[in-house]
C-alpha cells in the first residue's frame, strides 16, 4: 500500500515548508515538491499542517492503584491517543517491592500485548533496588529494549526508594546505557503534611494541594540533580510543575550539567484554584498537584529557554465513581487525570495559537524530543525519508470544544469540559496506515506495536 500526501505544510522541529510526502509500506520513502509517483491513495493536505505523530512518554494504562485500576486499558488509551494525534505512548511497568523486574514486565505484557491500537513502549519503574534488581537492568536494556528506569522519591512503603538505592541504580543504569527518570517530591515531608491535615480533620481536595507545597518538589528535584551529577547518569524529571523545581534544574546547568525536564499539559493550563471547588476538586487530584499562575509562566518560559524539553500528560484516568472513593478523605482519592487524547490539541491551541510557543517548538516538545531522549529517533518523531510514516494532518483553524460527551477516553468526565480550542486533528497515519480519519478510528485492537528502544546518552 502506498499513500501520497499532497501539498501539506510540513512542520518538523526545525523545518517548515510545503511539499508532498510519499509513503510506501510503513515508512516515508520520498519528500519533495510535486512528486511524480502514483499512489494507491492520495490525501490532499492543502492548507493543513503535516507534522510527526505525537509521542506521549508518560501514561498509565490499566494500572493497578489504590485497590482499583486506571480506567483506560491499553486498547482504549492508545485509541484515544490516536484520535488526538499521539501515535506512540510510553507506559510505566511498576515493580512490586519484594518482586523482580521480570515479573512486573510479564504482568504488564499480559495486559498490553496484542491489545494496543497505537504504538507503545515501556519505562521500568524500579521500586526495590537490590542485588537481584541490579542484575536485571542489563537484560531490560539489551533484551527488552527498555532503556529508561523510573524512580519515586515519594510514596514510602509502596513505590519510594531511598537515596542509597537511587545512587546504586544510577551507577548501574549509566553502565548499561540507560536513563533514570524520577518523580521528584520529598515523600517524608508530604507524608507528614498529609497526616497532619487528616488529624486536624482537614479532608477536602484542597488539602491534597496543601500537603504538597512547592518546596517538596524543589528540594527533591535539586537532590535528584545532585545524585545524577555525582554518578554521571543521564537524568530526567517527570511532570515538573513549578518555579522552585525548575530553578533547581537551572542551578544544575551552572555546573555544566544537563537534566531533562518534562512538564505535563495540565500544569501549563490549569491552576490550583480548581481545588477550592469542594464537590469537583477530586477531578484534578494528581501528584504533584496543580500549581499557581506564576508557575505556568515559569513553565512556558522554561520551554522557550530550552530547560523544559517535553510536554507529556501523566494520563491516569479514573471514573468519577472511583474518584468518589475519597469523597470524605483527600488521601483516598485515586491520583490522576485524563489527557492522553487532548494533549496535542491543547498544546497547539494554548501554546501556538495564543503565541506562547512557535510551531517548531510545538513539534519539538510534543513529538521529536520524546523520541530523541528515549531512544526512538529518527524512527519516530521525525518526518524524514526512512522514518515510520507516523503523521498527523491538522487543521490549524478549526474550532471545537472538549467534552466527555465526545472524547474517546474511557472516563466519564473531562478535566477540560466546555473548553474551546482552535486547531483540530483531522487524519492520523500510523506506520503508513490511515488510523484516524475524520473522527473515526480505522485500525483495530492489536495493530499497535511494542517499540524496542535504543540505548541513550543523555544528549539530544
Ligand atoms: Zn505518572
């Protein structure tokens, strides 16, 4: 099967020009003006933007958490992602403390293999670093193509590792050619504040926010950067939300260090005033919590300064009924928010359309940098000869409204209900196949492939 995309405005992280793209099989085989090839199908893209498929490197699909599971499966989550122009996601495998990485991977494979619609990969979350775990790192990198290892500096007793484990993990991961990523918040301080608020009968969603002040994230981000600097291990901070944390990274650059930073779309757009709504605040209970307006300004600036390289989602949806598990106690609200489908359109509308970032920067942080940082470039994240034909055709003018009534995520509310956006995904190709056309998904469960990733250097 061959496809010719005619006359679209091709936008990459560095280029912006009008041309045709010829796709033969799963990859791009030619790009140029007025290509002479005859294709099985021609898609006319005049007036449309044509950019690489989005990559969301931070999603939690079908994840066991607080006695329940996140409500999007690998099937529904990757399908929703495709509808929103995201062709590849990286999900998190969580090691259970006292168990091996291999057991965790088998568990995730049992839910994900053969069920995804879009392409996917895994990060391995190391929650129990010991001699056995250490011996498995090499196998993950060499055999499984899993080259990033997630750590938690919070959630003591379930997910958190201490600093001695962190240093040991960093040394081994560096040796094997991987990267350590981190949920950087100070778990001990947060646990103290949660217990204090509960003992005082302060149980509304607002106290979720007040239990995770900016300093808990700033301190842990700085500590993580210090340990990454000491070990020389490539480091990446997930879902960074605030000025204090970004300044910790900025400080690290003064000693010539590079720490990658991801923020998530909600931290750029939503703010902590939503927690004052006691009845609905649970919709935005996530960790770290939403922050202040000044933090949004810091994050947009950080993108433009090159300090923030990636905009992801931390997509972890729960039905409203699941959220109600914590209606009398904020600490029992399952943490997470749905955005896998909305990220690309939200970032375009709020970022590019409103003049906060350039179109090239948009492609860089939503598509290309995640591929480069996590060892998938130039197969993914590029419009180039030889790259996978993962392509979004986007109408930059169309206005539409976000709503749980029309989205494809398996969750019964939207964090952005009624929000009006400019710019809409029209057609999405995944490995040379039209996956989405005019709001309809044309590929089946099982079409998505697991993407084995290359070793990483910590440089892009
Ligand atoms: Zn997460």
